[in-house]
C-alpha cells in the first residue's frame, strides 16, 4: 500500500499528516509555513517519506461549491502534482476538518493560542483518516485529481 501524506493547505500554515507504510494508521507529521516554499518543502517530505500518494484538502463551501480558498488549494495541488509526478495528488473534501480539529484540541484542554500550530496537523490527520477509510472500504484511492475541478 505505501505511505500516504495528507495536506491541509493554508496561506499561513500547511498541516501535514502521514500514514504508516501499511496505510492503516494516520499520524500528524508537521506544520510548514504556507509561503512560496511550501510546495518545495512538500516535495522534499514526499521524497523523504517515500509517499505513494498525497491527499490535499479541498475547502468547498457548504453547498459543495468551489470557493476562493478552494481555488488556492487546487492551484497549490496542481503545482505539487507537476513536481512529484507520477505520484498522484488527489483532492479530498475538507469542509469540516478544521472545525473538528479545533473542537478536538479544545476538548483536550488547549487554548486557541496553544493549538494554533497543531490545528493544521490535526486537520490533515482528519483528512488522511477519511481517505484511508475510503481506501479500505472501496479498495481504490480516495478523492480526485485537481485537474478534474473546474476553477
């Protein structure tokens, strides 16, 4: 199966999670700065972790429509896809991951200031868990390539 990486893209911070080589367990990996070097950092992480697929969160609105944030995530994913080909980059709906991650960290007793760097990793962890569940249930990779989205 191989290592999977999930990315919660943001213009300020990018949360990253990874799976074990069997693709059964999701683990938080790191948070990187959402600057012009973010793609290069993810290329390096993908190589270092020997990832077989990268999932990127797609922040659609509640109606399932592409938002400005989604357009930025799609552009980011397309650039990453070009740089790590033939490793697939697939988009995963992330409408509720940040909200869920924030709630989990609050429930763990962390303030918003304490959880600022962690919320992106926990969001990426939620994306990866969702993708692994889909893979386990269907026997195929989750999500769709960024090129499949009209933006």
